[in-house]
C-alpha cells in the first residue's frame, strides 16, 4: 500500500534516513571523516495503533518518545508521527538504485491531530479476526503506559511496542549519525539528513547513501547491508510477528 504524499508545512520536517550495520571501529571511522560526538541519551519510545493497525497500514507511525532524564508522559511535545513517503524500503528507481526511507514528521498537537484525522470510526476489530494487537497489560505490566492526550485517540489506540534505546549521536555539517543500542540486544546505525522542502530531497538522498557506504561494516555482505533492520522493525520481527507480517503484506516493510 503506497502512502499518500504529504507536503511539509511549518510544523513538519522531511527526514531522509538509511540504516547500516555498525562496524566495530565506527568511532574511528566517524572521527576520520570529521564527525564530532554530540551526546549520549537514553529514551523510551512507545508506539500506538488501533487493534486492526489502521495507521501502520498507511505507513504512519505514532509514538510517544520519553527521554529518560525527563520522561514526563504528559508532555505533549513528546508525541510524534512519522509518515513514510517511500512505501518499500528496498524499492528501486528507474536506474536500479535502491530508494531509502523518506519521512514527513509532525510533533505535538499536529501529530495527534493527524493521527485522529486518519482513523475510521471506532475500530470494529476489537477481538478475533482482524485484531493484531489487544490488551497489552501483561507485556507492559512493569511499565507506565503514556496517557494519550486526545479523547478520540485514547478510546481507540493501544500500545504495540515499547523500545528503550541508548543513543550516541555524531554530526558533521548537516549530516547526523545515530548509533542505537536497545535493551533487547539489537544495535543499528543510521545516517540522517533533515530538509525543509521537497526540492532538496534528491540531493540529500545522494549524500546519505554516500555516507552509509563510507561508514558501514566492510565485513557485512551486500545482502546483510540491504536488510539492516531498524529498532522497531527488529522488535516487530521478534516480538510481534503477526504485526510484522502485516507490514510486509502492506508494503510498509520489506
């Protein structure tokens, strides 16, 4: 399923990003190319959707990101929605070059309003066939689930993933590299550029691809590089296989 192209507005940005397998000497590589270490942060991301995954099937990912230093679940600025502009990560253009993921990201009130506008009336697939997530009280029993500051959304949405991450960030000019380690044993690198309008997307794609080629693990074969999984994709594959399978069927992963 292809996602609708959503133009950037004053409350949104366009992110161009690509994951890579982290080599053992990544810090040496980053310093060699002029990157400077910025910070190391810890955070927890909670992802929400309806039981039938209405948002996910439109390549829309609603999350509450809680920095560990001030993880107040009532802070509305922590709510974000990422809207995929390239439906299949491994799709290729006319020249046969893989297309990387491009997202429009909205934050705060704008994110919640966008999510609400894309939901049908109360999800009828509360149980049984067509239900991909249900009451997650057992899975998240020892954690405080963020409250959704929107009555309509809170009546329909359930958490389907909780991802704790320790992130080290590096920057060089307008290029950012994040090195992520999760509490379930997955590590991944990401090169990212943020632009304000669509006219700069193609140039940013080229730069991101070039940096990935310089930084990725030379010992990883081509196939391994092509399937470097992000945190959420890895989480779904291992802990939510039914959700992961729907992602493949819908074309938002794969």
